[in-house]
């Protein structure tokens, strides 16, 4: 097939890259802000580690359920809903700690807020994967999703210097408030231009819609059963992939949550 002039599907991919990037802004911002939060709220690095762990507990708990929600309600609706939680919970991270009680209350508040943020962020990549599957012909899916994954590097690169500058300029609370704005922006863009599939998007050309649908015509979808899940879980390649991702994630989140502190406290960066 020759690709048609229409490129709306790549605009959808660009928005998914935005979701990926913003999700890393919201998960990483506290790792930079923690340097000022701890003395202000009377917290220790160990207690801040508990706050980081609370996020990961929520993140791990909801990935599969959110994927099921996407299958039931459509990825566009779910993705367009959770992004507002990212913004609200990021603002709450800066606003709620210290409003009442002492350091113990601040710790519990932060753990609760970051756990909820982990729950809401958990769906971003399952939802992006479903959207890519809906919007791209099969030969273009891997290439399209590679851009979504590139959003991880973009968010990880932008967040530390931006948060450090904001934090030293206007304060850690205000820096967190501003870091919520990208979620608002991508949420508004998604409301206008996002859709579950090319079949439901009002602005796509008939030629591009036909091109996408024709490229997906060989796909088959069958309801999952217990036997299907058992067969999947017994697949050696899946088990090895899951194991490798477990170890990658372990190292990745050490860098996400602790590398900034290492540079400041150990390497004495300013």
C-alpha cells in the first residue's frame, strides 16, 4: 500500500509522545523538589524514600486493570481522564504537605498523594499501546510506538534542570504547581484532537481511514479465556521479557528518584 497524503494518525502519535513526556515530568518532579522539601517539612531521606515507594506501589497495582478499562471504555476516554488526575495530584503534592500536623502528617500526606499519582500514571503506556494499535496499520505500529517510548527520555532529560531552576527561583511548592501545567496542556489538546480510532475521528480523510483499516484487516481479535491467559503466561519469550523489564525498572527508578540527590550530595554539583 502507498501511504495516502493524510497524516492525522501521526498527529495522534505526537500527542501520545506528549502524554509519555508529561508522565515522566509528573513522576520525576518530586525527586528534584525533595532536596528542598525535606528540611522544610522535617523529613529525612529515608522517609522520602517511602514517598517514592508509595508511587511505585500504585504504579504497579493498576497497570493491568487500566488496560482492561481501555478495552471497555476506549483508550481516548480513559487517557483523557487520568491526565487531569496527574495535574491535580501534582498540585496537591505541593499544596497539602505541611498544612496540618508535624512531619508525621506531612509524610503520610505525601505517601497518600504519590500513591494516588502512581495509580493514575500506571495506565499511560497500556493506553498509548492500545491507541497505537487502533490508529496505525500493522507495519507502522512498532515505529510509531518507538516515538512514544522516546517520550521517556525527553521527560527524563527536561525535568531535572527545569525543576532545579524553578525550585531555586520561586520555591519548591511553586515549582510543583508549574510542573502540573504540561498535563493541563496535553489534556486540552487531547480533548480537541484525540479519538479512540480513525473510525470515530471527525477530521480524518476517507483515504487515510481506508489506508489504516486496510492495514489492520489481517488482525484477529478473540475474547481472552483462562486457557488463553495460561498459555500466554507460559510463553518463554514473555517470561524472559518480563524478567528483563523487572531488572531494567529496578535500575531505572534508582536513577529517576535518587540520581539528582547523588549529583548534589556526593558529587557536589550546584
